[in-house]
C-alpha cells in the first residue's frame, strides 16, 4: 500500500473522525450511532495509515493504462 493521504488532508480527516465520535455519543438511534462510529473509525484509520482506498480508486485513472494483448489462436477442424 502506497500512502496517498497527504499531511494537509490528515488534519481535516482527524477533525471529521472526532466530530463523528461526538455525534455518535449524542445520537438517539442505534443505527445512526453505528453509522457514525463506522465512519469515524474509517476516517481515523486513513489518518493513522496514510492510505485511503477511495482516493486510490479515484486516482487510479491518473496512471497510464497498461495494455495487454491477447494471443489469438486459429484452430482448424
């Protein structure tokens, strides 16, 4: 895994993770609380590891395509 979260992105992600944690503590429903905890944990994981799979998927198109050729075989009966 190559780090794709810059230092400038880590601070807002940390703030969002903390806000999600506070929101989960104040949320009335179990479903909403679970969503907030999961989202906050995901944001915190991207801060700690420096890797975000969503960034990787979105920036995958920036690389040059790797062309593959298929071998064709001709079969005669």
